[in-house]
C-alpha cells in the first residue's frame, strides 16, 4: 500500500441530491467513488492524489435497468455482472455483454460499474467501444439540473472527459435501433482472462442488397481515447464487400488510428491487428 | 519387492486441512507484541556513487529506526557462494533496486510516507545492461572482466568432425528473464539483540542459507542465530537465496530498535527487487551425417547474472551440463559463461539454467532435422543415448534409458502423427494455423558432481513413548509435498499410519542441515536420509528385542515406550554418504554429474491466430520416467504446475527492462497464465526404480520447466513455418515473423 | 492538489465504525474509511485466512463474499462494508450457506474443501482461500457448471503451483459429490 490511507476521506451521503449539493458547494473537493475497482488500484500504487470522496455505491437513483420501446437506460452504477445477466441486453446489445464478460474477472465484474468506467476514461476500457457503436447518450446531473450528451464527443483527451467538476454520470441510454445490424466485438488482450486490451474492435453494420448501407466502427487502445473511426466508416459506406474495398478501408483505418508503443504492446502490432480485425469484421459480414 | 502400503498412494497432503480452511499461518499472518513494520529505501540509479542521503521534512524522524551500512555489526555482505553482494549499499550502487537505507515504525502507513521522503543523491556511473555490452567490457562492473564464472567442456574432437559432416547447422537462441511470481510475496519477521541473538521467521526455502548469511552479517556464533520457516506460499527458487537479504534487513532493524520487525514486500517491490531467471543466449553449431547421426556439437552458452555473483556459477553449471541433452554425440564442446550487468541479481528459478540451454537445444534439433530432411522425432531416435554410452560431460549412463519408448508413448497419447498430417492439410486456407511439436530432455536430480558431498546433508528422526515419529529435516514444504512425502516414506518403512508421523517445522534450533530445498533433491536425497533414519530406529527396536517383524501399531508404541524407559531417547541421525562409484572432476568438468536423471518427452499442440499472432496451447502431453512415484497426485501436481510455468515462459512472461529496472512490475502487466490460458495437462509416468532413491524415487520438481517451452516453440514453428528462436514468443514478435514468412 | 510534503500532509480522517456481519457474527470494525477491507479483516482475531497476493485486484487471493457477491477485498474500502454480510474462508467450513443449503457441523469441511484435499487442489495453499471462495460462489450460483464455466469462474484467481488442473478436478468432483445423479455437464 503506497498511499497514506489515513488521509483519505470516504463519506456516505444521504442520497443523490446530497452528493450533488456537496459537489456544487465545494467544487472539485469531493469526487464520487463507486465500486472502487479503478480508484483503489491507484490508491494502492500511490497514484491517487485526490483525497476526498463521496461513496455513491448505495445510491438507488443510480441503479437499475429500464426498458421503454425506444430505449434501454442503464443506471450509472450498473455493474458488469448486471449487464451480463440482463436478457434484453443479451438480445439487442450483445457487444456490451461481450465487453462485460471480458472485463477483469467475476470479482471485478461484481464491483466495476459502467459509470465508473466512463468517468475513468481509459482508452483501453472494454465497454466504451460497445457503447459508442450503440450511439449511447449520457445523462449528467448536477445540483443545477441534468443534461443529456452523446457519448461520442464526451471524451476530450487522454483520460479526460466533458464531465464538469460538479457533475455526476447518472444514466446511460441506448437507442433500441440495433435490429438488422450485424455486430462484432473482439478484444485482443495479453491473455484469455483478466487482460488489459492491446486492441479492442467493436463494430456493427447494416447490409442492404450486398452493400454496406451503414457501419459503425469503434476501436480501443489505438489512440488517446476510444476512437470512433468515422473516416473508415465513410470508406465502407455504400461499398460492396470486396477485397478491394476492404483494402481501401484498411488504408484509411491505418491513418485514422494513432497507436503507441507501451509496456503491453507496440504501435506496429496494434496497427496491423486493427487492420486484421477490420478484415475479420468484413469477413463476418460476407458470411 | 513387497507391495507398498502407502508409497504409491495419493495420501492427502499433511497440512492440507489447514490450507483449505485458511488456518495455515504464513509469515504475514503472525504478529508479535510491540512489533514495528520495516521498509527499504532503494537506489534510483543502476550504477553510481552514493553522495548523500537526505531525510525530507514533514516526517517525525525521531520516531523511526533508521539503519544504514554503518549499523552492520559483522560484515556488510549476504554470504552465499562468495561475499560480493552487500547487504546495504555503502559507497557504490550496482543496480537500480539496491537497498541503501532501512526504516522501521509502528505505523505502516506513515512508514511508506517516510520511505518516499528519503532522497539519495547518487552520482551516476556508466552502466551495462546487456550480455553483449558486458562481454565487450564497455564497462567493467565486476571483477576484472565482468565474468562471474565460465566453463569449458570437451568430449572427443569437435574440430576434426566438421570436415566429416554432410550437414552443418548453426543457430542462435535467446531466453528472457522470468519472475517466479509465487503468490505469497517475500516476508520476514525478526527479533534481534546482542543478549539473545537473532531469530527470524519467514517465507523461505533454505533455512540454513539464511542462517549462514546472518552469522556473517552479525558476526555472531552459530548458536546465536535461529531461522524458522513459516508456511511458505510458493518458492520455485525465488526464495532460495533472496530471503537471506530480507532476513538480514529485518534483523538489522530489530537489532537497532530492540523491537520485533515485520517486513513484507508488496507485489511491486517483490517483482522488481528480487531475483529472476537468468536471461540467456546460446549459439549452436552442429555437424550431422546424411543419416541424421550427430557427429559434433559446439555450444556457446551465456547467462546474464545481474550485478552480483549470487548463484550464477551453479546456474551456469546446470545449464552447461544439460546443454547437449539426452543424446549420444561423440564430439562435444561446450563453452559457457555467466556475466555481470547492472540489473538486480538474477537467481534460482526452477530448472536453474537447464530451461535456458534445453530450449536452445531442442529448438535447434528441430531445425537440424529440417535441414537433414528427417522428421524431428526420427532425428532424436537416431541419437538417443543408451545405457553404457556417455553424455557430453563423459558421464557413463548406468541406468536403463527408454527414450524411444517414452517417445512412442508420448506421440501416441498426443495423436502426434495424425495431427501433424491433418494440420498440414488443413492449415493453408485457414486463418487459425495449428501445429504440434515436442521436446526430448533429461534433468539431473540433486546437486551436481561433488555438490551433494559438499552439502553433507543430515536428517534425523525420533520416537515418542507413545510411538509417534518426529522427522527433523531442514527441507521445507512450499507446496511441492515435502511434508507428505517424508511422512509416507517413514510410514511405509515403519509400517505405521501416516497420522503417526509428524514433520517438525524447519527451525535451525531444532533440525539438522539437510541442504537447501532446491535442485529436485528433496525426495531423492533427503527422503533417502529420512528413510534410512526410519530403518535405523526400527533396527534398534528389533536388535533390542523390543519388536518382532509382523508387528502392529500398538506393538510399535509399546516397544518405543519400553525402549525409552530403558535406554532414553530413541532417535537416529543419518548423514549423506556419497556413493563410492560416483566420480566428478571439477577441473575438467567431467564425470558423474548426477546420481540419477529423470527422462521425458513433452508434446504441445498449439493454435495460432494469424490475424493477431495469439498462440493458444490446445493440448499438452507430458510423459516422463521418474523412478518410483511416491504420491501420484502430488507428483502429477508438480508436473502440471511446472508445465503451466513453462507455458508462461514460452508465451506470456516478458520482463520489460528500462535502464536495468523492471518497468512492468505489477500483475496487470507481467502476465502469468490464468485458468483460461492453460489446457488440460495430461501427465503420464513411467517408473524404473532408482536403487539409491527412497522407495526407488528420483527427483522431478524442475523437470517440467526444461521441456515445455521448446515443445511449444517447436509446435509454433510447425504451425506457421516460422523459425522461433526466442522466448517469450509474444504476439508482437510472432506477428513480425508471420509477415516475414508471407512476404 | 495536496502534496505529501506539505505540513498537513499527514492529517488524518476520523476513524469510522463499520457494523457488519462476518461469517454470521455481528462485528464492529473501527478503522479509516479508505482502509482496505482486506487489511481490516486480517486484523481481526482469527481472520488471517484472506490473503494479499498483489494488492491490485489481479490475483484473487483476497477474495471474499460481500453480500453474496465475490469481490476482491483489496479493492473494497472499509467504509463500503457498513451493513454488509461478509463471508471469508473461515466461514466456509461449518458454515451456513453451503451447497444444497444444508448447514454443516462446526468444523465440518464443505464438499469443495474436501474435494481440494482429496484431489490435490491445494499445493502451497496461498491462493486456496480465495480459490475456494470463488469455487463456492460459482457452485452456489450454478450448481452444475460446464468445464468452460468453471474455468471462467475461477479465471480471477491466479495459482502458480498447480497449473489449475487439480483445482479444476476438485471443483468437478465437488459438483459430483453434491449431485451424483445429475446430467453430465458439457
């Protein structure tokens, strides 16, 4: 344990409005603490400079999975275990369930939350690529009210988001518009379980008369943020699935991503694998 | 031979109940009144001169015990083979994790703050991080020439053979560092003061190694130092020599503070600061006839020992002796050396030099087979050594060797030929390429050559008036089954139930020096001493007329009672006697290297996803001849666990070095296999009883580390057509090779 | 951002009292809110069975059940254990929620513990408490898991000694012991 644990405060608020009120009254002093699977690792490593936290783990307002005809809405405290157990998600949003199943281990899945994952904003996170494919929207609440923002664009830089100091992620909304889309998810990690991703590829496409009518392609671990490969999508949109169109799309993808060398992998590997996974995705579409 | 009653049965582990209920007590589970926590302040530079030590503000330093090299009562060294490694760096540092200052305080949180507040000013000196730079003597950082040790073995006339060969095959092979990654980090508790002496309790494999080091460090008489092994959560060699350092640190803090000291490493410190497997480089040059007969082997083998000598000469020794494998080759030259670099010293890890040289050999022989145009198994068969022939170090094989038979069995059990055929047909259009490969190898049990003689191990036994047996040995249990196997040997010999046998905790105040718990020697060498000790007390009872053959447990108890009442303690102490027919010449490094070998063929089946270059081990067959298997479940457990470590060695475990420092020192970034990365490992034993082993047993602990990685490398080569010459075969490396193949 | 070298760097948060239930017994822990549940448990008399292997939630040696869910206790701050029902390895033998819901006699080993003994599921034993918690939790959720489900359920528990083979065999044996006539899994 490389942090001075006694200096850390972790308090239990009465309810959500109590949390929001304190975050407004003392801006940037209090930060939310959910399941702790990211923050406690930082604490252990001596890399958690922030000292004052409010435990939101028990807040009922942030839990639950709701369905309407148009949306499935997930409370920010939805855990990976919750995601894996939900039948609607398994049917309509399988990529998110896949991502949850490949995150950490059973013990991590019981405590890790979607909201925490989004707030942590690691480019190597497993669920955000799926959320971006599904064009998720986030509800951000503060003492002053709430606002919905598209998840796409929420990421502003490496481990940075558009979340304001007095805001909390409250809900994640997924439009139930996946019918007819072919979906693909692959995480290439350091091993089969409990792995940080080297490349993560989440994609979906609608095929119409042998052509790609629409495509969504999102990659993790190949840029400072999880990346929606807009240019690559454009390169594929309207195209027939041929080796030539695949090659052309791969060329675009190669330039659209910005992988680096780090202790887990190399830029070269990540780039090549990203291109290969695009090929695998297209192959799946052809089948 | 009479039927065994307990030998050969899978008696549950002696301390199993404690382990499955969470009642087993490891060092961090112990607590002493008034105990302080200890921590280590380490170098920030790989090589340099210490200029100053600054203690930062905002820390109540008067509450702390502070120890530096000046506080060492005896000699500032960790005594092992030699005394070159300081316990605490004094003027110079030679690696980036070298310990300089020790701190203790009752509050473990404040202690960590204090550690971070100590700043050590070091004037950098140029450092050396690679074998190449060390050999080139870019800087001389150790001795005269950076060479800890070298060996030169000659058999026959290698130079004459080159001309006579139809084929000459050369290759270069590399293995990386590997972290032992026992799940229980290193830890020690110490109590020490000039009046009572020094006592340490801790996670360790070799209580007498620690004892010897503390004697030197404190300059005390041997009976003033006491070392006690606590339940140890894995060792694999990583707790062979390093615990002496940690014990020294804890004891120095205890000595200065007058309080008990607990020092437990967290995972990050354990990974970066303690020993790892020696990285290696091997060059093979092989002359072979058209018929695939080995004519000559020239092997150049180098290991990186890190900053201090520690055990490098012995790692080099074992690596050298195993470098030419289980083959009959008339002409062999092996030149080997261990070199110094400015990295934390490398040390013992299961296999101890052999996994490195065997990887090179078995990968190389598959290449040789390719060049000659023979199937790899055929090349091996034409060269396997037989009884009466000699190994590279001139050892005449005097035991039955059945490598051919093991090969038959391994290939059959793995479905090798059918798979090889099928994969060849199915691979070309497939993204997932499959392959199957094997390794043939041997592993010598016990210390090399005169080593066991030098160790002069002892084991003892006594009986209570109730007829319970107590076994006293310095051998430690760390999961491999020492307690259970010793108990089985004694129970079998004396005809008692296993619950009547107690294995005493390894405590240097109580048990004799049975040598270190390493080198696959515990069952074979020490188990034999224990068996002899049991025979000795039985003989005393028979000879004294207290007992007659055919006795039962009650008779035995009654006999013990009567004997003790009449004569006093009923005990025996057996000392190792080196077999008269084993001769070893240290000067030429030839002779009878080991008393016995285990022989093995391992077969690995892999699938390679060519899109991501991820390798998956799909099936693994491990066939070995190991003498008598004393406990089948424990023995299979050793092989299975070793194979899993070998899978890590081959595919996943990559130490990322930055200026001599391990930069991926967390379990998130140093990857060992999970349950999803390991296939069912299928283990098969053949048993040719070894006359000098207890109940005929040989040693097996290290064996699986030798053959697993080369079998996997050969399977990858088979699957992809790439020439794998380096492990770990990470996807990053393999992807480049795959692209090279298709370019 | 507070710097640890500032004068008030070592100001302490107030200790809190954590009322919870450990292995069926009501307990009050007094500790810092951010102290790891792992440390707080291990400081309690007789509860050193939960182990630290990595401190980063990777090895699972610290696994306990928190309100019925398997968690890595090195990643749970003590404050979040307020009002929780916790089961550690010490609560498995003679414990209250074994397979089939039948209570065990005090000290009686569970089917999983017994299987680990018979089949060699424990070698050095340091991963064993977490492994048994994970296996127990798995079988209570899914009494007849497939091979793949067993491997996945235990994937968060690292073992360096066994290569997982005999751990796997132990869990399979425990399943058979509790449902000897069940359909074979796949």
